[in-house]
C-alpha cells in the first residue's frame, strides 16, 4: 500500500531501500524491506512506508514512522468496541477500569515506599 503519487507526481518505481550499512560479516548490504525507495516520474527519489502512503525525502525518517504500524495492539476479539456493548457491559467495564486504577495506585504507592526504604538503607551503608 505504498504511495502511488507524491505531491501529485506519479511513482514509477518502488523497491526496498538499500542502506549504506553492511551485515555483521561486512559482506552483504542491509536492505530495509519496509522502507521503500520510490522513483518519481519527474526524476526525484523519495522514501516511503510499505504499509501506508507516508513519504519523506529522508530515508531515515521512515524508520521511526514504522513504529506506528509495528506496535503491539490488543486483538479486537479481546477488546470489544463500545458501540457494540450494552449499557450493562459498559458499566461493568467502567467498574473494572476503576478497580484496576485503584489497584495500580496502591501498587505504585508500595513501590515508591520500597524505593524510599532502599534509598535509606543504601545511605546507612555508606
């Protein structure tokens, strides 16, 4: 789903991006499959994302963008859409979120207290 046009100019070539880096053995060039080298009809070269129409004139700008596509997302089967939930289910989910938030705050307080105690112990041993 790489871009087919960039700034209104047709993409005439789409290839994986060859980097200036070499493998650990130094014999092979590293190729980024998800970063695409796009040749445009007007002779320019830009770099694009394999997953969407994001493009940049800088090949190194595409790599951070790829994180948007690679983040681990919960499976939709485990996270129902609020639009498909009944009012009872929404209230139950809200109650669970409140309980988790309360539990998280309690664990955070315990962790901060433990850090303070550890800091005090370390100060005593110096």
